């Protein structure tokens, strides 16, 4: 009897156990041993633990682990990688403060390292801990402001250069070129800095900025927008130029005595630029980048064309009437002079406009542009070393073709190009002007398509010598002897009372060209400037 009751109690216990197992009750309180999701507000202890785990992984450089401790691992991982690789920041010391509920303030000490520059960056931020979807475990709620309070609404942390690398420019002998003593070189040295600062070994300043999205208006920009770090430039790189400090000092002195003057001096045998000077803030820029009609100095190119085509010869009779018409326009000489029964030498030396206009009908429309490009390098790609305009001689038609022959219409030059033209007239072969040796950054200099015909070259050089010795340039060139040549020019400008005065000349292996805006006749304005520089400069080093 007692044994039967014992067996019943045993089977009841087994049945109860089976029933409990079937309903999910029993040890652990959940089916299969799983824990129920955590719910309810995040405690301060949970917030601190979640924050510590995230900050520790971030500062250790384990960005994937840090991202997994947020509620959006994909977005957090991308942002953390951008912080390190795009902003060039490495979090070194991250310290959580005292939680305020689920919010945890923390301090950041990061290191910014970019382009050889390093600097610490410290700031404070804050994160919020929430329960993760599914298991309810505490995780960091992801938003960009966790990395930096200025982020958000598309704003990014961006590391970038703050301007060009500094450069110390030296002259051809290694002497420094100081803009305080040589003010005309301000724009030139700025161009050298922008072009060669890095390759010369200089280090630019760098900065870390909060940059808002391009499409965002001012109202969408976070209050922290701007530079977070600005590091000054490092030691300047050194760059040797072709400039000659002594010639530059002479050029500076002479342009300072004049108004609106621009000048370039170069060496005809090599094309090396020895000096660039200008009066006023834009003088040197005009010298290299100006786009001005060159007036009668263009007759050096036109004269070479007529000589090569046998349309003129120095001592052959050549017309120089008081006026000449072509394409419906009537052209005059200065003061309406004429040379009766004269030669081309006489017309060239006196800068007779009509001597050239009368030949327009014997030239094809493209002849002058081709001569300027093929023989004198005008309009080619010049690699000077600083920004420069290589001149323009377009194909002109009708009356404009005749005007181009005497440096008007669409012809555009500057002292650099005209110094090159007179240098080519002296040597017979174009050598591209340059201010920085082509070996720097392995540049190719422009080359002519052909040299000037030897016979025409000898004749052109002879004509320019006559002009310097006894023609329109003789007054300015007085006192210079030996191997000399020159050409004057006056370019009319619409709406301008006085023409721009031009002058180009050589003395030995030294060539120079200048323009004086509103200066009047070139022989009386720019002529004395060029001649003074040629006389004082002597033989360059």
C-alpha cells in the first residue's frame, strides 16, 4: 500500500516537470536558455560602461570595434574612418565624464598630422547611450556630433593647405631677391611661390576646418564652422632664377622715375630674363601679362616678312606717301610726313606707316600671323616660369590686315614679347624667354618652326642698327656704340588722348623693351627708359 503511494508521487513529479518544460517555465525563465531583452531606462552604470567601451576602442584605433558599440555600425564606421583618413586626426586620449542619466560628456585630445605638420587638438563632446534593438544592451546612439560637436547637417572635417608653400627666390648668382628692396618683383615672386613653392622644398601652411556642404545656406551651417587649427608655413624652399640683381636694381630705379612704365630685360643669346620692372602696382604684371597693341615696334616682324618675300630691300626704292588707303581705311604717317623717292631703309628708320600699308595687297591674309608664330614664337606655349602672355597676331582681313602690319587691329603684345622680338631680330633665331631654368620641373621651352632666312636676318639687323644710329631711335640711343639696334612705336588706343609709347632695343647681348601707357611717341617716352637701363646695366653677370 505504502509502495503504491510512493510510485504515484514519483509519477506526479515527473509529469509536473514535463509540464513545466513544455510551458517554458523552469530554470532560466526562458525557452532554450535565452535571456529576455533588457528594457527600461539606461542606468548611469550602464551609460558609463557603454561610453568607456566605445571610447577605449576609438582611442586604441580599433574603429570597427568602436562602430559595433553604436546603434548604427555602418554610419559610425564610415565617420570614424573619415575622421582618421580625411581629417588626419588620431584620437589619443578620450576620457568620459560623469553621466547625466544616459548622456555622457567626454574630453578629446587628438593629434593632427598633415603634410609634415603636427599639432594637438583638444575639445569636449557628448554621447548618449540607448538600448540596442533586439537584446536591449546599452550602445552609443550614433550621430556625427559624437566625433566633434561642430559636425552635422552635412558638415565635414577637412584638412587642407592654407596657401602656397613659401619660397626664397635668388638671382642667377644666388643672391636673395628681397621685395622690400625690389618692389617691382612683388607679383613675380608671388607667381614663383604659387608655382614652385612645393617643388622648391617649401612647406605650405595647413589647416583643419569645419566645412559645410556646398548647397547649405548660412542658416544651415553649424555655429562651429571655421578653422579649428591653423599651422603656419614651414621653412621656405629656395629657387634660383635667371634674374640679375644688379640689372634689376637699375630697372627698378629707372621705372620709379616714370609713370605707368613697364620693362623687361633679357639675354638674346639664351632667352634668360634678367629684369622685370614696372611703376605702380600693376607695372610688372603689364610687363609679363599685358595685352596691348605694340604699334610700330611690330614693324620688326612685318619688315622681316617683306624682306623674306623680296617685297622690300634696304636700299631699294620704296614708297612712303603721306597717306595710303586699304580696305576702305585711310592710313597716315605721324605728322603726315612723306619720303619722296626714298628707300626702304629710310622708311624703316623713320617708322613710315604707309611704307608697310602699301604692301598689304601683296600679302595673303595669314602671312603676318604665320611669320609671327613660325619665326618669332608669338602665340606659342611659353613656359616662362611665372604667368606670362606670349602675344597674339590673329589672321586679319581687309583694312584690319593693313592695320595689323603696323601693330594695330587685333595684334597684342607686352614688353616681354617685344623684348623677345628684338632679341630674335638680333640673333636670327627665337629663343623662348624664361625666368626659371627649364630643368626645374622638367619643362619644355617653346621652339620656333624655323629660323629667319639668313639674308633677311642680315638685312633686318642692318635696318635696326640704322634706326638706332640715325633714325627715330637715335635720340634715345645716343651714347651707346657698337652692336646696337632699336625700334620705336606709338600705339593709338580708342578713347585715349595720347598713344602708348613703345621702345625695343639691344646693346650687345642685352635686349630690352618697354611701354609707357599714354606716354606719347615711343622714342621720347619709353626710349630714354630702355636706353638708360642698357647703358647702366653694361655686361650682365
